[in-house]
């Protein structure tokens, strides 16, 4: 997801899905966790821009995620170690480590990473430009502190919550630390606010229709399905 056309949150499809304008403008990428569906577009995005970069692509990630990227992706076997490479203007990629619970700045945005409950270390984010606040869970199963942070904020304009699998695959969702519509509804029961639009994200494409229909049948306020390729104004 790209916020304000300049900061990307995760990079699963970034290289393939961003617009030409975004390709020119995005130099900051904030990563929730190192699973491939969240980083697959990252090596390609940097590779594509390599010769024309006049500033490095900044990867904002936890130390754990940075280590995984260096060990498994940018390891000279799968892809070049861009963190060691320069073009004629200087370095092409740099890591900017963050720590869960410690807010940091990215361009005009303040980002608070909050640990969530996934198979690997993973963070959700609360992002604000000072006017609008967006909270996103990233990949997670049942979680706690994320809701404490979200409930304590002054305003939240949009909440993005994952819902990867349909209820019929609750066992698979459990072992892979994802949510189903029923589990998502239980999580939303921890949300003590009514001011934010809620969007389900990260629906597995093969089960999308089933998940959408199960979300529609939930007995609670409206839950939108975040549409790929659509521009949202919050
Ligand atoms: Zn994941």
C-alpha cells in the first residue's frame, strides 16, 4: 500500500503495481515482516531504478527483518546485495532500522510500529500526517497491544485489518497465524472506537468471494473490503 504517493507500506507487488509517478516518487518503504508476499516486489523495484537513483531507497524495518532480507534475498544468490552497491550518485539502498513501540518519521509521516502476533516477527503500524491517522495490522492472528495503542489514539480515520482465510480454513489460519472473518470479528470486538472506517485487507485471492460473503454476514457495523488498485481518500 502506498500512502500519499510517496511512502510504500510493504512491497509485495510494488514493482509491478505502482504508477510511473509513484516509481519516481517512492524512496521509502516500510516493511511489516519478511514473508515473501510482503517483499516480493522489493528487489525488482530497486533493480529497476538502480541507474537513475539520486538518493538511496530507504528500507524501514526491524533489525530482525533486515537480517532476514540480507541473509535470504539480497545475498548475491537470489539477488544482488544492494546495500553494498552504488551508482554514480551514491548508495542505492540503505536500511533504516526501527524498534517496535518507538515512533519514527518517514517523509511527512509519523509511524508507530506495534508488534503483532504472526508466525514470524511482525509489526502493525499506526501512521499519521498530523491530520489523518491510519492504523494497519499487517499479518496477524489474535493480538493484544495493537488494540491498546489504537484505542488510546485521539482519532483514527481508517483501520486496515487482515482477513486472509475463510472460516472453513480456520485450522490453516491458526497454524499460519492469520485471521478468518470470525476471528477478525473477535479482534474487532477489542476496538473501543467508532470513528474509523474499517477495511479488510490481505484476502487470499482464491477465497476472496467466500471471505467477502462471510464478512458481509457478520453481525457488526460495515466492514469494507480494500480494493486493489483503488485510490482512497482519508
Ligand atoms: Zn506473513
